[in-house]
């Protein structure tokens, strides 16, 4: 399973990238706005920090302008994945950009029917939003299960399932059980993955017992 970090914060990305567990980055217009910085500058800097796919989202809503914006974003770096909304125009743009060998990430996916269209458009990634479905009382993880099942039925569907809007370690664990290819994780949720009270208590007990020996290794 690949881990992408869902952030445009350079300091967070730099710090968490030190774990060696980050395989890419996803951003969106809201995350970019939070930085208060220039979009192109932020994306350019991120592509120099993380080698994997860096998702940069278009703002246009017509396929013609989405293609123009996507082609411009793709020129920033070979590891740019152009993020496009899951609309009719977004999928038309996806087909064109994919034919030009530009990585694409179709975002704001909320149904299996939409995910089938994404695979037929030849997208690199589809981003189903688990947390936002949970937020309105729907079963976000069930969507991941449906998409993974459907995609596994067709060899010609090469789109990778990129679980997005992950709100907790449970979303990551259950998505991994279903065979999702990627999960994009907010920094806080990523930090939660390391934590377990029994690990912390067990380590402290080891350290306390070792201290009683009066020995040192180095
Ligand atoms: O960036 C796409 C997705 O991960 C957004 O998540 O938490 O805003 O629903 P969220």
C-alpha cells in the first residue's frame, strides 16, 4: 500500500518525509489556500522534496481550460499528477491528458458508478472521499470495497484506488484489507499510526529495568 501525505505545508511534508514512508503528496485548492503562498511555487517546492506523484489540482471547470491548466502544471515536474474534479468535463480532460502520458488523479469521487467512468477515462488515480461520506452518515469504506471489487474484475481498468479524506487509522487499516493501492493521509492521522499505549508502556519498562543494571551499550 502506498502512503501519500494530504498536505501542502512544506514544513509538515519535510518533517514527515524523514520517516521514509511517504510515497507521494496530494494537495487541493483548500490546502493550497491554507499555505497563503503562490500555488506554482508551493507545488514546485514539493516536487523537490518528495519523488513520488505530487497531485496539483486544476481550477478550471471546462474541459478545454482544464487541459490547458493541466498541461501547464505537468511542465513543473515529471512527477506531477494533474488533479481533476469528477465531472463530465473533468473526465474528458482526463482522457486527453492521459493520452499525453500526463499522470491524472480524479478527485471528489463519491460513488462506484463514478469510479467506473474514471477507469474508462484512463485515469492514473481515482480519489474516493471516505471521510466526507462518513460525515453525512453514509458508509465511506463500503465505497472503497465496491471500487476495489469492480476494478479487480476488469484487466483493462488500470486506475489505482487512492483512498482520500481519511479521518482515522481505521480508514487506512480497512482500506488496506480491501486492497486499495494508495491512501492519502492528513499529517495528524499519519502520526496516530505510530502510537500504541502498550508500546509506550513496554518501552518505558524496558528502559527502567535497563537503568537498574547500570550498564551502557556504547
Ligand atoms: O485532498 C483530498 C481529500 O483528502 C480531502 O479530504 O479531509 O478535506 O475531506 P478532506
